C-alpha cells in the first residue's frame, strides 16, 4: 500500500462519518480514528511489520504477537540485575543464523560484552552489557519482538 492509497483511505473515512477503521493486510496495519465533533481526523498509527528476508527461519515462521512474559516473584530475583531492551525491535541471540549464540545461561560476561542483537528498521543493533557477572536467565525467546524497556536478561553481579 503506497502513500497515495493511504491518503485516499483517510479522506474516505473522514467523509463517511465512521468513528474508527482498522485495516490489516500482509505487512501493513492501519488504524484511522475520526472524532465526530467537528469531524477532525486523527491518525493513530501506520505500522509496517518487519520483513526478514535475510533469515530463512524467520520468513517461514508466521508473524505473531509479542509473548507474554510472566515475572518470577520479586524476592527471588531481587539480587539480580535486569538488563532491559533499549529499543523496540526483534530480539536475536545470534549474529546470524549460522553463527553461535552470544551468551547462554551460566555464561560469565564483562562490561561491554555483546549479549544479543535487536533489529529495528532493518538495522541490527548490538546490545552490550553495562555490568559484569553471570547470566542467570534469558527472558526472551530468539527471534521474538521486544518493546522498549522490556527485560531481556537476569545477571548475577557477584
């Protein structure tokens, strides 16, 4: 769907008197909301799902919503440092499909070590550790979407 088609859709929705329209196609999700008072339009978002052509496993897997991660009891993890995602994107444990993972549970890490890669808008961002310690738990599955500030790893600093 190109920009011209999106603009035409917005004009059509604003003239029709409909309060909200949601459209989902293969790689595009659009939600248009209009306020009935004064008929001023407000576009909520236009989101294009990431297309991972370079990674064959990702192309074969269906696009799914982010998994719900249940946090363990606070007292159990209180002694651990949580490393969180600095950006929104897709979490990868390996630099490429044919390479080994960056870290495993039990790996000893140092400050500045690469823990994972997060793909955002076709850019692969290496996430480095800001602490030294031992990986206790990996909280996100490989090739999963992650949100800003979502916990990724638990690290034992001792």
